[in-house]
C-alpha cells in the first residue's frame, strides 16, 4: 500500500463565490453563447442594411425614442439594487437579500411593462420587410433574456423567504446579479443599433 | 529520449478501506432498474449511452450512404426516385454531421474528460443528463419525419431560397431546422460542462501545462462550439421564422438576402469541421504517446497548435462561398486563411512523427487507425489547399471533387482516429480487450474500402459529375468509376460489421486485461477498468503530464473529501491548487422532464408559433422543479457546511 494521503482538504469551504465556483463558470459560458448570438444578430441587421440605399428602407420612421430611452434609464438604474443585493449575498446577509431581491424584481417588472410599449413604438411590423424582421428579432431576443432573468429572480426571491436555505444559495443570489449585469450591458450596444443606427444616415 | 517505465496502477488502487469504499459506492451509485436508467447523472453511463446512440445514427447514416451508392452504381438506375434521393442525401449529411460526428466527439469527452483530469463526475451532471435526452429526442424527431416521407430534402446546409417558404413547401425544411436546434442545445450544454470540468475540477497539481492533450483538445472543441453554434442557432431560427411568421430575412423582394443564410450557416459550418477534427487530434496524441512509449514530442507546441487551429477555423467560412458574388478582395483573405490553417496541423503531424521516431512503436490496431490518418488526412488536406484557390474552387464547385475532399478530411481526420480510440479505450470502459485479429480485418477493410470508394470521386468531379444528382446518363462515361466507388462502400460496410461483431463478442467474452492494458500514462488509467461509480478512491494528486509514468510507486492522494455526499474538489484555474469542495447533484428525473417539455416546444413550433408561448410554461415549470432544493438534502448539506 503505497498511496498515502498528502493533502487534507477536509477543512476547505463547501461553497464559494464568483470565479472560484463552478456555477460562475457555467454562467459565463451561457453569457459567451448569448453574447455571440447578439453579435451575429446585429451583423444580420447591418448586412441587410447594406442592401438598401436609405435606412430605415422606404421612408419608414425610425423607432420612437421615448420608451426605449426610459427603459435604458430603468436598466441602468437597476444595476444599483442588483449590486447592493450581490454585496448582501457575499456578506451572507439574509435580511438585506430579502429587501434587495424584491427591489430587483420590481425593476425587472417595470422594464418588461415599458418593453411592451417599446415594441408598439418601433413603427414597423416584423413581417413588413427585412428591416422590421431584424429589429423585432433583436428586441425580442433581449426581451427573452430579461423575462428569463426576471423569472429566475422571482424564484430565488421566493426561496429566500420560504427556504430550505443553505450557504450555496447566497452564491446563487450573487450569480443571479452577475447574469443581470450581462443583460444590462448587452442592452447598451443594442440600444445603439435599434434606436440610433436608423438615425445616422 | 528514452522511454519511461510505466508504473503499475494497481498500486494506486489500494485494497483496504473497504468500509469507506462501501460508503462511496452507496453515495455515488445510480439507483437500480428503469428508474435509475432514467435519472442517472453518472458521466460514464451518460457518456456510454451517448456513444452508443451516436453510433446507431452512424449506422443509419451509413445505410443511407449505401443506398446512394447502390443508386449511383450504374447509369440510368431507377432504384431510388429523385424525391427519395433528395431526402436520403439530406438525411445522410444531417445525420453524419449533427447526430453522429459532433455528438460522438462530445460523448467521448463526457466519458473521458472527468477521468483524465482526476475528478469524480463532470461539472453540472444533471445538465449532462439533459443534454443527452434533448439530443436523443432531436434525432428521433428527424427520423420519424423521414419515415413518414416528410424528411428534409434540401441538403445538409439547407440553402435558401430552396429551403425558404417559396420553394420549400410543406414542413420538410422545418424538421431540418428544429433538428439543428435540438443538437445545438445539447452541444452547447456539453461544451460548458467540459470547459468547467477542465478549468475547475482538475486533480491537485495538474497545472494548465500538465493537462493531457486530449483534454486540451476537448476544451478547444468546446470553445469552438460556444462561438460557432450561435451562427446556426440564428440561421435555423430565422429560417423557421421566415417560414412560419412571415419575416423576410432571406427574401430579396422585401430587402432580405439569400447570401445572409450562407454567411450565418458557414460561420458555424466551417468551425464545425474543426469541432469534429480537433477532438480526433487529441485522441491521436493519446494513442501515439502510449504506443510510442513516450510523451508526445513538444507538448506546448501541440497545445498552441490546437488553439491556433481553433482560432483560424473561424476565419475560413467564406471559402464555401467562392462561387457567390462576395467581393474578390474578401475572397483573397479567406484563401490565405484557408492555406494558413495547414500550418498548425502540419506542426502537430511533425510532432507526432518525432514522437513515433524516437519512441518504440507497438503496431496494435489503435495505432494502425492512427497511421491511416496520416495517409488519408494528408490527401484530404492537399485537396483542401487546392480548393482554397478561388479559380480551382469555382471550376469544381458542387462536383464530386468536393465530396471526395470532405470525406477524406472528415473520415480520415475524424472517423479513423475515432475507431482507433474505440479500440484504445474499450478496455477502459469494459475491462476487456477487443479482438486484435478482428481489429486488423476491421482496419484493412475500412482503409482499402475507403480509398476505393472516395479516391475515384476526385476524378469524377474533375470530369464534371455534379453532386446531388440521383442519376446520370450512360454517355457521360462515369459508370466505371461509380461502380468502383460502390464496391468500396461495400467494403466499408463489411468493415463496420466486423467492428460491431467484435464489440458484441468481446464485451462479454473478450480477454480480461487488467486496469491499464496499454501501460498508458494518463489519469484515466489510474483507476480500475471499468471505473467505479466514484471514479477514484482516493482522489489522485499529480506532478506531471503523464502521472503514471512519472512515479514508480503510487501517486500521492487527497484525503478529507466526504464519502457520504457527492463531493468533488474544486481547484484553481492555472495551478490547480485546492480551492474548495463542492457537492454535485445526484440522480433526478427533472432533466428528463425538462427535456420532454422543451422537445414538445420545439416540435410544436414547427407547426404554430403559439407553441413557443404556451410551451414555455411547462418548460419554466420543469426548470423551477429542477432547481428547487429538497429539504432533506439541504439539511444534510447544512450539517457539513464550511463557509468560505
């Protein structure tokens, strides 16, 4: 019997936050996949744009700025409660998490309501022409991400009130905020593509 | 450099500690019976299942190929009609690329990577179970459509406008598009699991420089999946939307563009070739090292070459579009990149030759398949360089020359190493050796049959025979070479039958050969063959890339991992120092339920867009059920919890 224990790991922690943990890497992988989808969808938008002289084509009005801009404000503002909840999670402060998660959820809900108005103010339908198809797809993709993360946040919020709880769940709350940052950051270039690109001819 | 003496891995599997082993057995085992079969999260069971399923699709795709060869064996043949022939070549390509090649490479990774890096299960084991189910359902859906005579018929790259709403009537192209969606979801999930496993669950001491080349290859493959598959996600989704809800992405009359399809598809489609090829390179390295009795020459060069191949693989896609009106300056760039990618492959070939040259090669079946790679892939690579030339490519575009090229690259570059890998790792999976005589028959029939089948196609292509025609008139003079190709295909079929017979016979009656029959050096051989449910006990610590060759006695080990929960050690990214322990989830029915719900959504969306809306409710419910922690399990974990 030559195998002898040389490293005793029994005192090491049983969960971890951020890039130490497995789930963070899984989340990062999802972001890389989805980020690439967004980049390629934007590529498709500009590829179609390259085929026509004026943009939007056929003298259509570009999307109205109002709701898109309000929503960008809502999204940027939502970074703060998410960051605050993230910090609460890392401090394992259940009390503050129970305040923070519902606030994050309220921001997501507000955003989704305004998103409905955004679709209505695009001034084009998805089946009118290829430009409409591209704009609806970009906005639709982002909305799917928001809706998914909103459900995710809601489930976590309920769990934080009802349990069963263990330390690992704090890491989940932190990773949830991490994903939300991605959804917010990806929106900034998308706002540029959807709202500003049609105004720069 | 002299060869090193392998250590006896049985030193490493101590016979004692039986109480501890029993507890581990209980903790990590899969429940018995059908329930266990449906709920298992063991990467070895899922990996085996993945391999067997992908092999069945390989057989299905092979039968379709045989039907095509029979149809083309003589001019003016009436065995298959044009419509069925269209479905068959589409099904053959789609099956081989999406249901066989990519899944089986991932499957090998699912089985081998956790063992090679010395951990007890793959990261996200339930996601792993889910990825198998979703892959299975996608394949079953495609074949159900085919058997109902509504299989796709527009080629494996489904070009618009042929596949668009105007010409591709019915639901055929939609079945193709959704098959792609199923396999993408599965592939992306596996890619994330493999990267996380290699980055964070390596054995203590396995710094990035000591990661085995096959594990590196699997990581590069996974990164390519992550960045390439979104191209085809977007392509197949926009295609279905054009067909179902009236978007105009590919409709030139409303500002869309058919070439956009080709860009999106080949942005995925070319990297796809390397997604298949790169794991095969890793298998080559494993087999060559073991059978040369020395580590692969130039480990760092090999890793850099794999990464370089992965990166350059993304800069080639337009060379599939040389026959379109892409600007010439753009085409030139892709010509250069297409030639450039030969360099990292050549570097690896030289390193392998150096390894074989300075080692003591043992010519067993796995090595034969590997040596065939050199011959066939070099020929395929040379025609690849020819096709990188715009003028030559334009001349032979859509002819059998391309068919010959792609089969030389894919079969020579991936399927031959894969068969070598089957022979090499079969004793790991079953504890028994495949028969060597049958192996040699398998190899020679395949090698001769392959060259007979595909070499004449170069000539047929140069003579102008287009691909995807169901027959040709006698006056073209293509009959003789086509008959030769069909005879070759028959030999390949015979060789595959020999392989199946060999596997069926030897899985029960093959020679029992102990834990490390090839005296290999990497960690997957440091445990019993077949491995126990918990893979390793105790968990090893390593000090070099071929740990079993580097110490005459047993490896140092880790102590203190729980034997009553499914705990794995998480290590740091670069140096693989112990970081923390994490409990992986156990068997569950939720991955299957989630996969069923998602499959219903995907299949439904072929027929109505509302399937996406209503179908998302059961999907969300299943995913929440999957996530929601169980009270008893949580309490057990809290009892053993050590906060960071």
